[in-house]
């Protein structure tokens, strides 16, 4: 049964001739909004990473640095939420409106490389760089879900590892994470450096000279993007956690 | 290991756990009554229907100006970028189709050759018009498919957007015209009453999406649809 034909048109009037020029207010807002702290984060970490080997120079010759490759899985809490519409707006729409939307990365494989520089017996400075890629999953309160492209997550951390027990180490670190998503979804206007901290526990397995181990970590970081901020979202917090298999490639096998 | 260092580690661990408990993702607050305008399609029998593409879908748009930099193609790319930037949760994505057979939507000049048969669903000749035909089948409402001409394989074109050439030349406000019609393509089937919005019946130049335009399309894509193309 033919229901109808619809023509949705416009009755344009040239109110502003083509002489209008310059940036729109919209793009000006998109470029602003980063705090002094956020701008300072990258300029802090580069010298910090360079400085650590200098500070530990006297001890390196004695114990040597260690390279650790970590392969595992990472999961995350939600990155963003949308409350959609007020009660009055829902009433005016006259059709069921979602009660809310959540978006976050799906659990994914993650790779990390860490350089450990012994400071003294049982204590090491640690520089770590990690990468993970996972689909960005969106879920509505009513149960609908879809994927909105892929997320790339890069992190850089600097911290300290303490050999707590003969085969058990604990560590704490701080650093920054950066998300990217091909300029889609709430990354349409780019991403930001997000400062964060990490705590971790690692256990050396009793074979292969203790070079293989298992590590569990939890990271907490601040999160927002220019597009979310423009839509009215304040900065929030995100938690990432995961488990890794670790392998040391040179340097000592113990603490 | 010094006691001080243990205390530092303890503090870091406690801070991590505390922050984890306080984790609250950035939240876009609910849009209020004045933040959005009506978007549902009024029908001849007096009710309204919500039309939108399925969440997470890619809407393929073919432009009659196939050369990069040609007026219609350039206007389409600018307009699609405006709307795509407001799909904050990837609800839709307008992408260029390489051929009419791959397209969901056609952009074309009027008068001008069309790659589809419009006899059953003819477009109006106005400055900018989005045309689609609704069919009820098995209790659900769908958009008719415009059959492709020239014996091509069955296409999936469900919307036809035509633009009137003035004295054979593209209109000066083509960019605004195309961006506005793409709003209709996405499901904003009504005009905004506010002259500052792109979906006002005669939007200004250069085309920009107002906060109301952005909020309205975001609410639309989280409203249950009556018609899914």
C-alpha cells in the first residue's frame, strides 16, 4: 500500500551573500578549551624520560637495565555517557526516547614495553610505553548496541617497582594516555592527553630463571574530548585494568 | 626497604583505589525543551512518525558531480563533515558512494539526467528538495527503492535530493542548501522555527550547525524509529 510521497524542501532566501567570510564561532570553540596542565603534560614527560637514565647512571653499570615485553588483555570502564533528553522534551517528542547511552572500549589485546633501571637492590625506576586497539562499543539503556569505529590507546608511564617478596613486585606509576579514533564519534574534534596513575602487582614464575611472569594492573585517568566538552560534558574519570604475561629480555632476572 | 617508601606505595595504591571508586565518565547532560526542535514527520492522517537510519549505520550518498572539487561534490563533502561531527556515539555516518548502485541517497541537479526511475515517486522542482516515498508492508513502514535505470542490478536508493540550477549555474548558497537537505536525509524531517539553525527553512551562509541542530539530531538518533529506511 502506498502510504504517501514526501518532499522536504527549503525556501531559501540569500540572507547573507557569499561575502561572509572568516572562521565560524563553532570552529573557534573547537580549538580552545585545553587547560595549562593538559598542555604541560607532554612537555613534562619528554625531559622526565630523558632524565631518569642520568639520575641512575652510577648504578646501571653494576646491575644493568632490563627490558620487559608485556602482552595481555585490557578492559575499561565507560568513556562517555549521554543522558539524552529531559522529561519535558521526551513528552514533546511523543515517541520513546532512550534513557541513556554509554560508550566504552571492548576488552582487547594490549602490548606494553617497559625499561627497568635498577636504583638499588629491590628498587627500580620504570618507563613503560603501551598500546591497545579495540572497537568502541555503544550501548543504550534499552539494550540496543552498535560499534562506532576502533579506538587506539597509547600510554606512557614513569614509576617505581619495588621487589616486595622474592618473586613478587609492586609498582606505582604516573603518566598520560592518549586515545584516537580516526576522527569519528566523540573524537571527531581530536583527542587529548589524559593524565593518569597506575598500580600493579607482578609475580615471577618459577621457570626460565624467573624471566617470565604474570602482571595485573589498574590505571585511573582523567578523560574528556573537545567534542564532548562542547556538548556540555565535564571531565570525568576512567579506569582500565588488565592482566599481562611478561618476558624479560636482558638484565637480571630477579628484583 | 625504607618505611617511608612503603608508605608512599601505600598512598599510591589507596589513591588508585579511591579514584577508581570515584570514576565517573564524562556525561552529556540531558537536553531540555528549548535545546531541540520537533523532528518527526507529519502524515496526512494527522499523526507523526520518527524516521531515521539504523543506529551505527553508514549512509552512502552518490553525487551527480563525480569529480572531486565539482560544486555539488564539494558542497556534499562539507555538509557531510558538519553532520558527521555531531554523531558523537557513531549513530550514523554519511560517506560518499562511488556509483548509484551502491548508494542509499542520490544528490542530483534538476533538471538533469537521473540514474533512477522517478515515475512512481517524482521529485518536486524547487531549489532544494529531498524526496522519498513511504510504503506500508506487513505492518511496517519502509521507504520505496527508486529503481535504477539502464538494466542495472537492483539498487538501494531510497532518497533523492535534487537542486535547481539557476540559469544553468549552481546556486550561490549551494553549500547551505546541501547541508540543510542532508539534515532531512538523516531524519530531521521538519524545519526549525529558529532562524539561527541550519534546519530553518532558509538557513544562512556559511552553513554551520547550531547547538540546537546538534542536540536535535542527537535526540533523534536515540528515539525509537517508526520508519527505518
